[in-house]
């Protein structure tokens, strides 16, 4: 088993959208509410590769891209927010999300030595994501009302103080 972390530019436009579509296929409401966001996210990252390649990567297992993660550094040094991150459905529950997140945290810390914290948000109904964030050192800080995608549950905010 060979794990690699590759730049977005090594893949075709549309991969981020397709991975999110697959990763959230367990809940049809996610597609209904977030599909446009996923398409815009994919378009933005591939239209701005000069900048976005330093803000995330794709996880590749034995030559197959199985997930990705990205982050937004515009609020540093106060914080960096981890944005979209996912693992394809058939690879979930096997520790790849943990590997993805740990690598992202290591890269963020090494890129931004003045950074105060890393934040991430998930939904109350996404228990595996919550467990994954906590397993690498994030701490739950608050629950916020979710009026956008109520079937996903309220927003759950996490932070890691550096």
C-alpha cells in the first residue's frame, strides 16, 4: 500500500467536485444544498493553481486519488480554517481521513510559523468527522445553529491552539 500526497495541478479539473459528491452521497440533502458550492470550489481551485496548490492536496492510495483537503490562510496569523476535506465512500472508516488531516496539520504548521490556531467546522450529524478532528487534537468549542442545511444538524466548531 503506497500513500502519496499530490498537488491539485496533477489532476483534472472536476476531481474535487466529484470527490465531494461521492463522499457525501450518504445524504442526498448534502448534494441538494452544497452542490453549487462544490462546483464553485473546484472551479476556483483550478482557476488559481498558482495560489491554491499551497492550500491543500489530494490523497492518493496506490495511484488512486481517494480524498483531499484544503485550507484558507487569509486570516493568518490569527487562524487558518480547514475547508473542504473528504474521503471517497469506499475508503471511509479505514484511517485515511486521519492520515489526511494529520498531514494537513503538519503542512500548515510548517508553512505558517506565526499561526495562533487552526479551526474547522462540521455538522452535528457527521459524527465520524467530529471524532476524526478530536483524534488529532482539535477541541470542540461551540455548536451553532445551521439554517442552511438543517438536515445535517447544527454546526460544530473546533479549534487547535498552536
